[in-house]
């Protein structure tokens, strides 16, 4: 809706972006560059006091030099969309690569399975099963046709159990699917698993200053390009108008826009835009996802010698899925000497942990830390912070390709872009960048 004046000039199209996470910021960036062109007047409304969404950071103590993500975050060296954006906005220099140790925990010990030789040396299953596991992973990773569309129709659990063999699958993979997808794990399709094996690199990357430094840099850039950003601003409704365009209700006040991009969860989108056609609302309602509860713990010393990431089967009797010793990758000097651990899990949004306070969760989790270091004492804990997100991990079932709601909703000029539309890749900031750019391209088509 570009209004043309008599001199041929146009009023900029007014765009509201709901959500100041990586997707919303990236769309705002693309729509307003190059600076000075002013074809779009973009306004971002963010509910939280700060930008960044799920990738945002917090300063647990004023003495921390760098903020830390509420939820553990790193990048892979294959994250091309993110690397491309960093080059454009001049922030690539802040991204450093690391080769931290990752492991699975089984029968009281940690095993690293990140290379062929380590898989072949995994002692808990017979050699023949190790070889089968290695061959299946190699098949998925190096298949020249990248056949993920075919894998969309196949269940990961049944396929992996069949081809990897029960022993290998149950020892190394089944618990990871169970941990990430809960009771829905048998529905998850092989395309999701393929993407995970195909795209991930053992080398990881992390920003100097944390992900918040990247978000702040991007936010500053879009503001320089003229984007208006409001934090602490919850959008309450998106209402289509009969004369075209939308009313966006923010803190009780109605504001007019020509087009709207919403980057909220599918559940929130149904509430914000009930005027969407029933078929689209039905698609949103059918999307499943898991929440996340993550306890960050500060210790006065290391817990493990050199482990960054340990994946934990529930059968080991440990009540969380991942133990991430962040300061075994990033130097604790950036956090005033605190050694920082994340104890995290993906849970259904009605799980009792969502009601737990930091203290209650610490009481539940801390007794298990002795399993990773027999000398651990509760006195080592010098701080703890809990963070919770009810929409944290989409569940991609068999046939997901046909279930994904379109980015362009049936209402003209209303777009919806969320983690649930990132596929076959597992959600991540790299894919939020990709998604944000795709929607910007559609709006600007
Ligand atoms: C536990 C966990 C671990 C992760 N690990 C990694 C990792 O290692 N590497 C990686 O790259 N990615 C990781 N991710 C994923 C990554 O954080 C997300 O993919 C990405 O941040 C999604 O960005 P987004 O902008 O699409 O959504 P979000 O970040 O969810 O942004 C949406 C925004 O909308 C706002 N909002 C919601 N409702 C309203 C409203 N009514 N009005 C105004 N604003 C509203 C929210 O406050 C939020 O800021 C992880 C996520 C989780 C949960």
C-alpha cells in the first residue's frame, strides 16, 4: 500500500513487527536497507524489557563483563545465514570458534561420540553395532541427494532402531529424542534427525560479549536505518480493517499499519489474530512444541575437568537432559571468575518444574552434580538463576512438510514467522536469520 504523491514520491509502507527476537530484527534490517531509501516505515513491538527473545542474555551479577544467555547458546560453523548477516553488519570479528568436548553420559561415565574413531571405540555396545551406527550416520551425513523430503514421511525412532540396530540406537540416540520431544518422540520424523546429523559441526562458535552483543549490534543498526523499537510493549490484538491494513492494539491503544509480521508462538498467534481463516487457525492449533526449563548455576570452581556439553539419559536417574559447563568453552574471567553451568530440560508446558522457584529447582538438581564430580559440595554453589520458556522446541512429526503454516497468511499483508516454520533444520538463530530474510523478501516482492 504505497501511496503515490503527485510528484511521484511514495509514502513508506507502514510495517509492524511483533517480537524483537532474531527473526523480527532481521526482517526489520532487510526492509530498511540501504539506509536512506525509506520505502518501509518499520516499528518493532517487543513484550520483554530487552530485545533478543530466546537468544537474549542476562547479567547474573553486576561484575560479569559479558551477559550470559538465559538458555545455552552456540553456533555451528555451518550456520551460513548467520555468518552472511554478520559480514553485512560488520560483526563477524566478534564471533570466535571453539572445539569443546561434548559427550553422552551412560552407566556413570561420559563418552564422546563426535568422530568415527570415537564411535568405533564406544565400549558399551558390541563392535558390530558400533560399525552399524557409524555407517548409518555416514549414510545420512554424506548422502549426495540430501533426501530429507523423503525422510519427512518416515519416523526417526522406527527407522533408526531398524538400521542402526536396537543396541546402538538405545545406547546413544533414543534418550536424546525422548529428552527433546517427551511423549511425542516416536512421532518425530527422520528429516529432523537427518538435518541434525547433516548440518552440525564439532567446532562451535560464540560471540565475544555473548549473543546479546550481536543482538544489541543488530538493534543499533536497524535503529540507525530508521526502525522504531518499543520494548515492554505487549501487542494484544491484530485486527484487519475493512479498508485494508491492520490495527495493532498495544497496551490498549490501537495503531494503524499497512502490513504486519508476527514472530510470536503459534499459540499466541491464534489469540492475537482470531480473524484468520479457520483452516489457518487449525494449522496453528495442530503444531506441537515443548517448553524449556533451564537452571544456571554459578560455582566457585569447575565441576567437570573439560566437558562443555553432556547429554543425559533419564534412565541414569538424573532429572535434566543436558549439563552444559559454559565456562569450559568460554573463559570464566568474563563472568568475574564464576564457573557457569546450565542444567536444562525440554518439558511439556504443564510440567511441575514450570512452577518451581530457583531454590526449589536447585534443591532438585544439585544433589546429582556429585555424579559428575564426586567431590562436589553444595557450598561450591555461589549463585543460581532459573529461566523458563513455554514455547522452546517445535515437534516435527511424520508428514510435517504439509502441516507447516505458510509465512504469508491468508489475510493479505499479514505474515507469521516462528520456529515451527523452520524445517527440516532444528530451530536456531541461524534459521531465525534465514526466516527473517525470507519474510522480508516476500513483503518486498
Ligand atoms: C533451550 C534453548 C536452547 C537453544 N540453543 C540454541 C543454540 O545453541 N544456538 C542457536 O542458534 N539457537 C538456539 N536456540 C534457538 C534460538 O534461541 C531461537 O531459534 C531464536 O532465538 C528464535 O528467534 P525468533 O525471533 O524467531 O523467536 P523469539 O526469540 O521467541 O522471539 C519472539 C519475540 O516475540 C516477543 N513476543 C511474544 N509475544 C509478544 C507480544 N504479544 N507482543 C510483543 N512481543 C511479543 C517475545 O518476547 C520474543 O522476544 C535455543 C533455544 C532454546 C529455547
